[in-house]
C-alpha cells in the first residue's frame, strides 16, 4: 500500500497495474486507493487455491474461505467494474469429492471474472509431496477441466456486462489483414477495434458493441 501511495504521489505513471496480491494484503486502505486513483487499473488477482477450508488448512494458506469471501465481496462493491481473478489448484493431495464440490460452489458464489486453474503436480521437497492421498492424474485432469468450464462461464458473463458501454483501451497489437487493433482495457478486457497501426501504444475510448470468440469488439471514438 505504501509503495502504491508513493507511485501515486510521483504522478508519472498513467496506468499502474498490480500483479498477484495475497488476500491479507487486500486491505481496506489499498481498496480505497483503487477507488480514488485515476491511475490504478481496476484489476485484481487474488490467489485462492481452494474453496474448501479443510484443504486450505492442509495447504497452510493462513486464511479461510470466509475471510477470502469478505475481501472479494468488499472489492467488488467498491470497484464494480473491476476484473477480479483467482488462482486455484485442482487435485491437491487428499482432496475428496466433497472438498472439491465445496470449492466449486464457493467459487461460483463469488463475483469473480476469471480463474487461473493449475492441476496439482508433485514438486520434490515440498510438504505436499509427502502428504498421503495423492490423486490419480485422470481425476486431477477432470477436476481442472471442470473448474476451467466454470472460469469460462464467469469470464463471458463479465464481458457481457460491458457491451453497449465505453472502455479506455491501450492498443497493443495491429493485424494488417483485418485492420484491427487489439488492446487491453484498464479492467483487463481484450478489445478489438478498427484503427491505424499508428494508434498502437495509445489509449483510446472504444464503444463496445459485441462479444465474439472471447474478444470484445467495438468502434474507437474520434477515429
């Protein structure tokens, strides 16, 4: 939080995007900075790893699902346009069907826009490697795929919210064959719009009119 305050005070960075933040670092003070700032991008990535309290305890994560939910809910209330994503591990050693179901239900209940899903794999030397109850690879794969399907549903629902609205988009790549620039909005949405390559690395205002193949499309205002 103090680092973000210093960067804000310098008044030199037009777009500041924070990376992964642990749940206990997502303080009310930091969220207030997000709300008041004209530079901080409304994009939060808050690792979860599991929505089951018993699995979180075995992982040694230091928080429970109730604490995580309160932080995410508060963030979504203060920053309703924020893209909030979470990390999840599928198939942690000893994860039962019940614990996995708890994770799915918990994640479905949260105002998340996406999930980064990682199938558990053994890392020699870690505590988890020596834990009992390692799952079969096929079970881990199926659970990861189920979570990714849930992620796709959440991502599409979040994208749909911005059809008919305008977004500030930073142009990142130009496709000569289509004449389209693909850029990233401040709240982490990929948006395509017709524009000249000269507008790469420029932030423009795009009126979004549709969602197609996981991308938003629209018209760049003033072009």
